[in-house]
C-alpha cells in the first residue's frame, strides 16, 4: 500500500465528514454568540489560517523552501524578500 493511501482514505471517509460537520456546527454556535470584537478576531484568525494553508500547498506544488533567514539566496527562495512571503493583501 502506498504511503499516503490511509491518509487520503481518512479524508474520503464518512467519519471525517461527520466530524467536519460537527465542527462546523460548533463554529457556527461560537460565531453566533460572539461579540463583534470577538467575531472580528475569530475572522482574522480564520483568514490567517487560510493564507497559511494556501502557502503550505503552494510551496509544495512549486517546490519552494522556507525563506532563508541567514541571507543565503538560491533559486528556491526567489519568491521571498527579507524572510517574508509575497504580499497577501
């Protein structure tokens, strides 16, 4: 069995779908009872998490490496400037 088959099967299974739906309900409850300030903070955290998730998969797809914080540039760090990823706004 290839190394990632079990991992992929987990995401395709009914148990995973059920857990995701339960989590969505919990988040909906938390959002509906949160103050405006707390809701904005939750939204900002969600957006940050989405950006990080995108960056993770984009980095893997493009075969990028983490930024070089020591100043040693190579062909795989060209999308990074001063240790910061490209502008997300």
